[in-house]
C-alpha cells in the first residue's frame, strides 16, 4: 500500500488551480488555467465542498412553519495545497492538474529562486565596479 501523503514536500508542476467563489449563499470553486505552468511545493491535502446554505424561515418563532438554517453539500473535491513560494498562501490544485515528474532539482531551483540574475557577465561586472566606487564609512557601510 502506498503512503497516504507520498507527495508531501515534493515539487510539482501546476497547470491550473481552483479559486473559491461565493455567490450569495452558494459556495463553489472555479478553475483558473495558467498561461505558463508554475512549479510549487505540496504542503498539504484537503477536501473542499461546493455547497448552498439555506437560511430557513426564522421570521415566525411560535408557528409550525419555523425552519432551521441548513447546509447542503452539492459536490466534494479532493485537492492538494501547493505553495509557489514559502511565504505565499497555498492554492488549491486538483491532483490531475499537478505533474510530479519534474526533470531535475537544478531546474526547479533555477525557476524558483527569486535572486537569479537574468543578465550576462558583462553587465554584472559593471554593477560590481559601480558598487566599488561608492563612498563608504569606516565600518564599510555605504554613505548616501
């Protein structure tokens, strides 16, 4: 038997996710399809419900027509909680929209890391020279 949480902590490629939508008393989840797939880490599992909340009849208390409010479940959806970055809020992803077959970990780090410099070596060297020429105090901090 496979482990229940076998994908927990692994990176997946996400093509679409679910966005919760509320229309008055109805609660549903509509898919959002991404233009380019994103890579994220699975941080949990959840069951979400599409439902309707019925308010009941509470205007007459001493009548026989009094009805309590109730919650009607229309559908259940199993989802994965996927974070695109550790401090981002997780999104709801259906298991069929998450591809766990990512080629290499180096490719994942290259895509995820926010400080990757997109410039070539010549531009980087120009920035280094500019930083060397800036004025500093006796502790090495930059002076405005």
